[in-house]
C-alpha cells in the first residue's frame, strides 16, 4: 500500500496538467471518432441509402425497402447534447495502491479527463458519490467549472467509516432513481462489494448506456516474495499475517484472484455493459484510447451481429498496460 506523504495536488493543478498532456493527445486522436464514441439522445433523420454489409438492421426503412424492392437504411444526425453521469464508489478500498498512485488518484484523473472531453463539446456531466453511503449528488452541468467541482468532491470525500462494507447495490439503485433521462453512465469502482449488484447494474443498463470502469492494482492479482507481511482489509480493518515466501500460498492467491476476475467479467457480460480495467500502473491516455478503440469494435460487431439476424448487446473488454482483448 502506498505510504506517500506528498501533498495532494489541487483540482486546478490536476486538470491543467491533464489538459496540457493527455487532453492534447486525445483531441487529435479522437477527432472524427467522437460521434461513434459518445452518442447523444436525440436523432434527426439525415438521409436514406442502400443497405450495406454490417449495417444495423434496426435502421432499415421497411416502407422504402418495400417500395423500391432494395433494402435501404436511415442515416441520422444527433440533435441533442449528451448527458453523462459518473457513479463513483469512493469507499475505503479505493485508498489502496502498491506504488505512489492509489486507485482513488487513478479514478479522479479518469473522471477529470473524460468529463473534460465531454464538456469541451457542449455536453453535461454529473456525479453520484458513494463513500460510507450515497453521500452526494452533483447535478449535470457543463464547462470547465463543473469538471473542477467533480474533482474537488472526489478529493474532499469524508473519511471512510471503520468496519463499513461497500454495498454497490445501494449505489446502483440510487442511480436508477436519479438518472431519469437516458444517459451515458460510467460506474467507477473496484467492485469490492457485498454481492448482489449484478441485477441492479443490468437494470440500470436497460435505460442507459452503461460502462463499468474497474479500478485495480497489480498487487491485488499477484503477491511478490516479500517474506512475512501484515495485510489489512481496507474496509473491515481486519489484519492478518501472511507468509509470501510460500510459493504455494502465492499461487493460491493468484488463482483466487483469477477466479474473482472471471466472475466479475461474467457479471458485466450478463448485465450487458462494456467494462474497462483501469490499473494504477496504466498510462491513462493509452487506456482511454483503448476504450475508444474497444467501443468502435463493439459497434462494428454489434452491426455485423444484427445484420445476421441475431440479438446484439454490449461486449466486455479487459484493458491493461499491454493492450486489450475483446
């Protein structure tokens, strides 16, 4: 776990650094892909054209097709701004980090970067913040000040209550009540929680476009050989000495971590949401670009599947420093 005592950067410093580094790179690389990456709610009919392979069959105009005896599809332009929500799990376990960066730091930078990408194009972003319970709701707003408001709230969260267990079900139920208009919803969490959150996640995804952002640290997947180590549960406070010299123990730990990850991504798939891993040792800009590429591939797969007559849904992807897999 990180024991760094460096002063915490102020929201303005964090955002300015991201604007001069990551955002400048993303502006060029995402140019032209923005509409396929983030879609607004309202659509205006722009044109009709002949059906082509991999077009979404849901856009076929059956009246024109019947009249001309050739399949035609509708093309649309978006006519409304996008509303995006960040559903933020800031419970005690996000304070963990095996290096200088903690999961909370990574979450804050991701929120700041994506929120700024969205607000620079006239869209609105809001947040639902969970710590010991649902502690704050920041209504959707636009512009740079709104991004700073989100960053400030994340940095100034109340101290986690000792022994409190994370209940993502409560957070997701609150999101269902509060997000009343179809929106893009980022659920940012390490998903270390009491069980049962899969169903409310699926229900949230029925009305919204939901993306699960999973926060992870390399030490949660594999233990190095460090000898006798005192480990503490970040939420319950329970402590346990473990012998990391024992290769068998390290192998069992890694196997248990793999089983948990498999179950986690099965839950995302069942809920029908995209899933992106955000690791404390990742390059943030590269991760967001992989996210963009993942969604492009998802849209292409969705169209190809729909054209074959099958039901399509969101896929899941695991993104890491080495790349991503569909």
